[in-house]
């Protein structure tokens, strides 16, 4: 650790390579495949989870215990950190933020815990913003606010082949999942106010992906943006979407293609494709306009 303020996140948001690049400590969530538990990032892989889901092997996930965060916080303090910024996936879909908050109350140095209200690279871009702020000399409180502001400005859209995996994990209701399956609907979903909500319904995967491209372009507008296209064992479609967005967004600062980790993969299932549009210069939260609400039912 080279900063006076340590930066912490979790394994759903920051993979090992990105963690090293940003000087971030990533606390692992766990994936249980069958009867065996694995730490995300060192044990379970996305491919392993996809194969288990296809074979109908039970897959579940669990958050880190508060003690896991406290150990990380205290190690950072012993290494010389004077404060910590801890940025995590939405509290609406995981108890990870709550564990971090409980640990922060016992830490020997100040810990600013941020609920990104996002998932995957949505949280990852917020972590990146905090890292850049710290590298510019920002204090812990300012860096935490920078992460919140960037996360709040993002648009995160995704497509799944089936809602069944989200239903099993309690991320969408049983009625919505059943109706979507019965109607052969290919749902477009959105992360809104930290929750997964239904955005639109289309009949084919090709139409769903085309519509996601259109929505991503609209979300970018004329802003300078970073874009992440994520997938679960669907790399060709992800690269094709990234190339299309690259052609259509001349103001695009960066586009990355990445596979989601095992934890998110366990809830979205094989074939998932997501796009996150992250403005590079978002407005402060008190100036941001409210966005239209999504529909939670199918």
C-alpha cells in the first residue's frame, strides 16, 4: 500500500489485475458449488459456475463476514494507512456493504464505506474514480464522495437468457420470472436505485442486444464516457457490442470487455451480456436530475 488512505473493495467489482493496477484491496465473496465453498477470484471461476448452472448443480453465494473486513482494515492501518475508503456493490442485492459497515465501526482508523448502488463494473468504475481522486491528493471523505457521484451517474443495462437464476437468488420475483418464461420474453434489465428492475421486453435475443446498444448510446449522449461490456461465457457477443459502441460513440474515452466474476455469474446465468455507461465528469449529486423509474414486473 503506497497511499495514506487505503482503498478497499470486493471481488465482485475488482478482479485481481484491476486491483493491482488501482492499488485496491479486494475482499472475496464466496461461491458454493454443490457442497463445496470457494473464494471468488482464487477458487471459483466464471466458467465453473456457468458449467454448474447448465448441469443444474446447486450454486449459491455468500457475503464476507464483518470479521473479514475488519482484518483487512487493521492490516491497512498497521501498514501505515491513516484512513480507508471502502467501496462495494449495492446493498439492495448483497449484505457485503452491511458487513463492511459493521467492521468500520470497530476499526482503529476512520473508514468511509460507500454503497455504490451498482454491480460489477458499475462498482468497478466507482472504485477507479476513488483511486484517481486519492492519487490526485484527495482525502478519504472527498474520495468516497467522488465514488458516490460517479456511481450515481452511471447507466447499467443487461440482458439474460432466462430470469430463473435471478429468481432463485431472490433478485427478481417469482411471478415476473414465471411470466417471462411463459411468454418467451427476452428481458432487458437495469440497475436502478441499487435494485435490479425490468426495463423493456423483447421477443428475441438479437432484438434485445440491438435495443441495449440503442439505450447505451442514448445514455452516453454527448458526454465523455467510459464503457464496460461484460458477459458470462458470451465473449463474441460482448466484443461485437463493444465494437459497435466504439463506432457510434466518438466521445468514448475507454471501452473494456470483461467477464463477470463467479458471484454475479451465479445469479445471471450463462449468456448474460451487460453494458455500463459511466460519464467521466458527472455532476454533483445535489445537481443530478432524477431518472425515470423502471418497471419491476414483466
